[in-house]
C-alpha cells in the first residue's frame, strides 16, 4: 500500500485545491475518515428500508395531500453501498478526512432518499398506475447496473495499474480508461441518473443527470485535470490527444 513517503506535493493552485474534496498526491493512511465513511454508508440501507417498508417520513407527504404507494426493499441502495465500501477499503489510495467522509455519506443519503420518496409518492413514482414494472423503472435500473459496473471496473483497473511498481509515475490509459479520461465519473453519473429514474421517472432522472454533468464538467474534471497536467506533463497531453472524451465516450 502507498504511504507517506510515496506522497508528492500537490502542484495545483490553492483555488483548485479548495474546490477538490480529495487531497491529490497524498497517500498517507486515514483510518478514522475511511472508517467513518464505511460505517455511515453501511447504515444507509436502514434509512431507505425505513422509508420503503415502514413509510418513514411519509406522513409529511400525506399532510400536503400526496398519496404514497406500497413498496419493497432498497436493493439499489445496497448495491451502491457495497460498491462504495469496496472502493474506500480496497481501491482508493487517497486519504479521507472525517469531515469529508460525513459530507460524502450525507450527500449520498440525501440523493438516495430523494429517489426513494419519489418512488413511494404516487404523483412522481416510476411505477405508478399501470403494469409493473414500467419502462422508466426498467430503463433506470439498466442504467444503474451499467453505471455501477463501469465505475467499479474502471477503479479496479486503475488500482491494479497503480499497484505495479513498473507503472509508478505513469497515467492509467488502458481498459475503460481508453474510452474517456474520467470514465469513473461517467459511470457514477450514469448510475446516479438511473437510480433517480427508477425512483421518480424520466424527469427526475434527467434532473439528476444534468446536475452531475454540470458538477463534473464545471468543478471536478477541471480541478483534477489541472493536477494531472502539472504532475504528468507531456504524458497527460498525449493521453488527451489519444482519448479526447472526458466523461462519456462519443458524448463529452
């Protein structure tokens, strides 16, 4: 595993560092932060199950005249939790502060809860009034699985590449990374949009996709690209030329 002696100084501007939740080039271990993330993410299926199976919080919806539907188990929440906990325990080399762990876990819980409440509310549900399952649920679930696998496989490929001492100081450009320079972000956006579509239909799916497309294109990708440009130099420029897409192949 990488340690403090493998760390390098982050060459980015202070403004970029502030915009990035991850301290790049710092490979010191951070057990408190990663443990906090693991525990909070592991608890989230309990929250989603409380909403789905026991109507937690739906009394507020009833007070404003919204009808809720019977529902089931939080399978998509469990899938996302398993994937993210695999990432934080075995794939990620970057440290994580306790504050960052809490913020990321809360963002995930809020996003998932929005989709869950949309699913159990009759006016917005992707499975309302008609044969079950409806197209939005099927399409959303397909996007969810495809996106989750894309993100996970890409991160496994990168972790294996970085674990090879012969690749020290090199950019991972093979496998899924040959399709887009930030293919893991593309996978994340896909499963996030699919999760939302499966819960709240096409409208919510499009809204969530638009949010993450904006965040990645305006914040996450620029600050990470600055790091890669300054750390890898000509190697990164060559990768940019060979792999022109940033987020999704043949799209952006």
